[in-house]
């Protein structure tokens, strides 16, 4: 019964639709509202010491939330609603290196896709009263917005996301170490990057964060062209970061390339999962709901 | 293989362009921005075997196209091909109207077929039919084609001209070995004059006689005299002949008269005729001779009396001029119809009224408005005549403005004592005076314009040297200017005996127009008129008479030896370049080269798109 509304809602998660929207806030709101309307159960009403309201019991509500005193008085089941306690600090790390500006066949570049993803997560966190921070980096940290949950912080964060420019070469490991050293509180770290870097320092940096007690979610954002290498004619492939040129015939080089890419992503998947880090690979041509579900899953584990 | 313009072969160097492009662009690949370049193994662009084959095909096609284009411009030819050509037999058939006597053309065709059948196996045979022109009926080729082409031949209306067939045969032989067999009645009239005809030494000429001529009677001339039509009848036989000449007008017999002609004589017969415009035909009956000369056509135009407009004013009434022209008015033909108008009557142009006249005499320009001046100028430029007499009422500035002449060329009347002297006695106005032109010197001139003769033809001058009678062309018409008065105010000319012939001839001269001929001979008719005897209409509606050439009616023949004596074989020393040009022109290999280039380009486009 709920499939039709869900289908309509998911339409708003389509990158092609989101790319045409105006501000980052509108994009994030569209993504989050569309995502949430597609869920069967409210995911973000949690436990808190601060009473919010009574609401009639509905099938699916946790039985622990039923106020039995009210039941005794009224002979009806009511559940107690509480404002969720804000005890989570979340840091969104967005890779703004030159490779993130690549846009092949997808409607958005990886940086745009990552920005919308970060904005959506921030929007979601804000609704849950989580303190949200933002870091943009390439080979070093270029912008940092400390985590906060105060009113107006979301607007500042979205504004910062909107102003993110393409940076220089990427060095993901370095800012991760910097952040790990700077963290004083266990947090949720969300890394959004294409991870087309030397995997060794990246994994070390992420382990460093995990070691400091933070939960880490890694979104590897890749363009469909990077995932499938669909080129047909021989070409000079020029690296957008290093300007390195390689002349290749795709018909011959595709197999080797895809094998190398699978090796790289397989290593990330294997080693990060082994370290208890969530690793999610995203295709910029695909909707964002997968990424949001991955986040909520990580957050639920944290509880 | 040789080339007519080998310099164009340098254009073949352009093949370097596709070759260089092929070599330079072989490894060029477009730049594609990418991110995971480090994941790409270096794999040099190795083209597949099929791609390499396609590139080679494209290169070959482009090189071939350039080479073929250069070769086509260089005009290739095979020099040995001309020498290896088979001998040529040309059968020339006389189809002049002298061949149309009963049973005669059948004999001609028999001889022609025999001449074709005599051709050797490897010999090429061509057929030319000729009268005053030569037409190729069968191009050099198989004898069977030549034989079948003979069945289409008929005797025509033209006269015999051997020069036409000899030159056409020489052109066809093109310097090669050829044998020309002329089947003709050997009419002496077929040779124009006594000059011999030059033929290539490589061409043998042989005549085949068609037998003795028939006894022929023909109308060889027709003319219109004063109310009579005269026909000239030639008896070309050896026996006296007599008969009747009939005059037909619009299909109706209007007169007839008998004639009797002694052997080999021409007699003239006159028939009464009330002049009327249109075509007439004079005919006789002669069933033994040539049918085409039994009738002769004549076109008669209605007599047109030229109309002359005299522009005058009360001060310049043109009295003497009008009286002089009236004296000539009764002459038929040759008279005038004069009309006296004032300048006020042609004010506003009145171009239509002016155009009805053949000539305009300007005795006054007072009150001649601009529209009238433009109408006069237009009248002259379209073929009208204008006689201007300097008079007190004629303003030099107005005269100059008519045709944009410089006003400095006309100095108004000066008082002087002068007399007239004819300086060009052959001028049409003065020629009739002959030795009496000196009498013009008796006229005393007291006043006259001083005209600058630049751009004019001066026919007479005053004794002080200034021009007195001038003429110039304007458009299709002519202007005659007399530098003094014709109304006895500046001279006493009107009272002299020379006045009447002078003004009559002056007006006749400006009123004269070019007379187009209305008599033509078959073979020399205007374009668009069929070359058959009869009365035909030109595009403008004017009728013309077309008759057969009377020389063809003659039965004077020559022998084969006399015919041969009229030929002068000359060695053909054709320049090498001319010979090569002819060979190349005949082979036209360049056309095949361009066709091949087109085919190659089509293949290239298909391969390129694959």
C-alpha cells in the first residue's frame, strides 16, 4: 500500500531532480523529506528525559513507551513522547580536491553530489538535535565549522557547503589525522570522498579516528564513468589533479582498469569493515537514499 | 601515354597532403579529462587490423583522386591510336535541286550504295549529303550504318557548292588517309569562280557522274517594274521551248502570258500588275527538268510616302521650304507628305504624333518646352531624321540641349558676306548636284551660325571656312544642321534654282532609313526561316521571298577530269601540337579520368563513414 507514495518520494532523491533545485537548503530539505516520507516508521523519535507530549498508541510503537498510569485512568493506551537528548556530535568531512569536480555521464559532479549528501545529513542531524560540524579539505583542511546544535547553525553549515570550491590535489589521510588529534569527544565522523588516493594513509587516518572512539562512516563517491569506464575510442586520458596523461585504447584498457578499481574498492571495503568502519560506495547517478540509510544505520548502532 | 598539358602533372604533388595527414594524424587521440588515471595501465593506441586497412584504403582513395585530377587536367592521350586508325571512305551525295529531275535521285542513291558496298572490310565509311552546305549523315563507322543512312536522303532546294563538301570531308579525314567519292551531276555552277580548291594530299577524290542532264526550263528572275511584273525564263535545253507564265497572288491567278525561248537562251516576259502589297509567284510548267526552279517568288511592298513634320513659328513660317517640298510631293515614288506644326502644337511632348513621321524639320525653337525637346531627341534616337536650319527663331542653346551637345559649339548668327562651297560632293545631299554643285556658290549669305565642326561630318562650308552643312548620327537616327536660314531672311537661297533640289535632298536624306532586303536564296536565309522556296514571314511580320539559286538551273556540266583539275592537293603539315590536340580531343580520356575520380571519391566517402 505504501509503495506508491514511496515511489513518488524517491523521485525527489534522484540526482537529476536535485541538481535542478536552487539552494543547498532546498536540496537538503527535498532529499530528507522525500527520504523520510518513504520510511514506514519514524526513525528519529528517541529517548529523552524531557517530556514532549502524549499520543495515542499506534501499532508498532514500543510497548515500553506506554504510560500505564494514563491507561489506568482512561482505559486507553497512550504513549509518552520525549524530546530526544542531544548527546551526539557529528562531523561531516567533505573532500573538495580537484578529482571531486569530475562529472562524466551523471547529472552532478562528485563534489556537488557529496555536498548535497552532506547537506542532507546535516539537515537530518539538525532535526534530531545532533551537534553537527563540517570540514572541507583537499590535501589539508580548507574550512572548518565546529559542531553545534544551536538554532541557525544549520543555515551556516548549508551556506558553507554552498560555497565549497574545487581545491587542489587530494591527501585524505592528513586531515583525518588532524581531526583525530583535535577531537575531544567521541563523535560520528562522516567522510565523503572519492578516495582515489593512496589507500594506505587513508585507512590509517580512518583507523586513527576509530581508535579515538569515534564511529566512522565512509562514503566513497564515484562517477558512473569511473565505475564502468564506458569510453569507446582511443584517447589521451588526462588526470584532472596531476595533469598526468595516458594514451589508452579503452577496448584494451577497460578490463585492467576495472580490475584495478575493484582491487582498490575491495581493499577499502575489506580493511575498513575489519576496523569497524562503515564503508559505502555511492554512484553519483543513483539516488541518495542509500547513503542516508547507511547513516541512520550507523547512528542506530551508536545507540 | 602522352599528355597535352604535362605541366598540370605537377599538381600530382598534392598527394603529399593526404600522405602527410595520414602519417601525422595516425597516433593523435583526443584528450579526455579523467580522474583515476593512475589506475589505467599505459596501453599505446594500437589500431586494429581492420582500422589500419580502412585508413590505408582511405589514403589510397585520396591519393588516387588527386592523381586522377592532375592527370585529367594534363589531358592524356594515346599517340599511337591515331596512326592505327582504319582507312576512311567518304561517300558524298549531291542533293541539290538539280538532282530532283524525274528518276535522277534514284540513280544517285544507287551509285551511293554501290560506293558504300565497295568498302573493304576494315574500312570506315561515312556519308555526307551536300548542296550549298554539307551535312554528315553517317559518321565514320560500319558500312551497314552508312548504307541504311542513305535511305533517308531526299533531293533538296539548295544549289551545288563543291567547296562545302570538300572542306567537310577534309575536316573529317583529319589528315589521315581517306577516299572521297563524290556522286554528282558535275554542274559547272558548283564551282564559285575559277579558283582551285585545296584538299589534303592524303585524300583521294573520285567522282561518279549521274548521267546527262534533262532539258530544263526555269524562272531565273522576277522583278516588279512600273505596274508590271517581269519574269526571266531560261531555256537550258538544246531545243526551243514555249509555254505560259502564270502570275499568282494569294493563291489566285491574276495574269498569264505566253513565252517562246530559243535553245540555251533567256527570255523576259512582262505581265500586267496593279501594285498591291504581298507575295506573288511566277510559275511555268516543266515536267522534264528541275521542279524547284519552275516557280519564283516575289514580295511587293505597298509604296509608302514619307511624312515630314515641319516645326515653325509665325516668324519662321517655313514658306519656301514647304513650297519646295510640295513641288516634289507629286513625285511617285519619291515624294513627301509634309505637315506644318507650331511649337505650341507639340508642347508637352506629343511623342506619338512625332513618331508617325519619318523626318522632322526644325525651323523654330521658340516656346519649345522640355517635354517636346525630349520627344524630339527620342524620335531621333529611335531612327528618325532631324533637319535643323539656323534661323532667327532657332536658339543655339536649345539645339545644344536636345542631345546634350556643348553650347560652346554654336555661336549665334554673325553678320557676314559669305557663299557656299560643297566640300564633300559625294554626300547624299550634294551628290545629285553633280557638276552643278558649284551653282550653290551663287547664294549670298548675310548671316549664319558659326558652328564648331568637332564631332560632325561637314558636307559644305562657307567660303570663310566655317561649316555650313553638317551631319552627325544620334542613336539610330541622324541630324543634319544647315547653319543658315531657309526662309530668305539671312540669305537669298530660296530664290535660287538650287534651293528646291537642296532642301528636297536634305529632307530625303534625313528621312531615309535602312532598307532591309526582301529577296533571299535557299541556303542564305535569315535565322528562323526555313530553307525552302516560298514567301515567309520574319518575326516582325515583314514578308520575304525565298527562291532557289538560279545558277543551279544551268545544265552546263564539266567532265571528271575538269573536276579533278579544280582540285589542288596540298601536303598537310599539321603542327605536332595541333595533331596532338586533335588526337586528344578525339579520345577525350580526361573525361574518363574525372569519372574515375568521382567513383574513387564516392568509395572514399563510404569507407570514411564505415
